[in-house]
């Protein structure tokens, strides 16, 4: 065992500022931490040199971002800003049904017709997310995936990559998200034949047997 005159025993109780780090280390050790006096002197000298070196380094006005090229500085911010932009919609989206319609907004007559369609399949505005084509076209292709809808109904033609899912009108496109494409609401409201096609297609999409 070391001579008490040449060593110090730290029993989880710091007595000096220089020994603070060693005391914290002793808290996770199962046994007492023994420090040789010679090691203490080396530790003090090392800390002194670190402080002297730090004082000599220029720190005033230092901007860490200055080390990053301007092109790379802007890129992450733009990407994060795009991720933060979410689709704004009307409705409560309780049943995960996304409805996209052609145009900027619904006229009262077309809105009334759409509400009748929703009522026929056992839904209301609280069950869906209603989004205009003019709004969705400003979002990235992944914006719809972020909403994770169970069903997606598209009325009319919209400028968005979702149109690539379309194979035929009034037919359900199966998948984790089911897609359904129909004519725009104005044409549907004014055509009995299109209404029949719409109803037959909705019966398959919503599994309605009547």
C-alpha cells in the first residue's frame, strides 16, 4: 500500500478545485480512487497549459457558420422549411379520407353536392380533409404521404404527382392508400350519367352493398 505521505485517498468528497474532475470519476467507481502526489502536479500543469492556450486563441467575432460554404449553409434551412410546411385542409380528417378538388375553392352549389356525396357513403365534413387543387400544387410530392390517408378521392384534374396513380375514372386503385379519380364536381352535378358512374364506383370504394 502507498505511503500516506506520498498519496491521497479520495472518498467521494472533493477538497480542492483541481481534484473536482477526479472526484466525479470516483462516484462511478466501486473502490476508493487513489491519486499519487506526482500525478496531481502533472494534472495541475496540464490544466494550466490548457488555460494558457485557450486564452491565446482568437474567439471574438468567430462565427462557426463561416467555415461552411454559402451554398451548403442555405440548403439545410430550405429543406427543413419545406418539411415544416403542412397541407392546410378543411374538415377534421377523423376517418382519414382525403378529398382533392379541381380549382381554387368550391362554389356553394358544388359544395352542397359534395356534402350529399359524403352523406351517401356515411361520412361528413368531420371525417375528411378537403383540399383544393390550387393549394396542393404548391406542396412536394411527399406531402400527401405525410398525411397518410386511408382513402384519397380526386375530383377533376390537379397539377400534382398524385395523378400518376390514375388508371381509369371511377375505379378504385388498391394499396395502403386507396385512390379514386372522378370528373370535376361541376360536371358531376350537371350529368345524370356521371352521377351513376360515380355512385357505382363509390359503392366499391366504401364497400356499400345497396
